[in-house]
C-alpha cells in the first residue's frame, strides 16, 4: 500500500485567501497583466539599482561631504562667466 497523503486544508480555513481570490476574479485580465508587468519592472529596477548603484565602485574614491557642498553651493559672479560675442 502507498503512503497516505494528508489532505490539503480546505479553502474555507483561509478566509483571506478566499477574499483575494474573489477580488482577483473580478479584475479584468488586462488589469492583472498590467499589474504583473509593473511589479516585475519595479523588481528589475530595484535589482539593477542594487547591483550597480547601491554603493561606490571604489571605496577610496569617496569625497568629503563638506567639500562637495562647498563646490555645489559656490556662487559664481557674472563677471567671471564668459559672455558670447554678438
């Protein structure tokens, strides 16, 4: 005789699952496909960010935040900027 497999729990024992199944059956196929595509794209974008942009490639190339702030917020006067000749 073969091994006895336990029966799967009835769907009624998972009311949340029933609620989700009911909600998904009312949504159109197009809406489900669009939602799935958007979720997959977000996951892929997150994976790409994590793989390439989550931390600097070379740790020795980090800059001092005060120096960066000084360069970005440095005001340039209009006399220093070159003007186009007309």
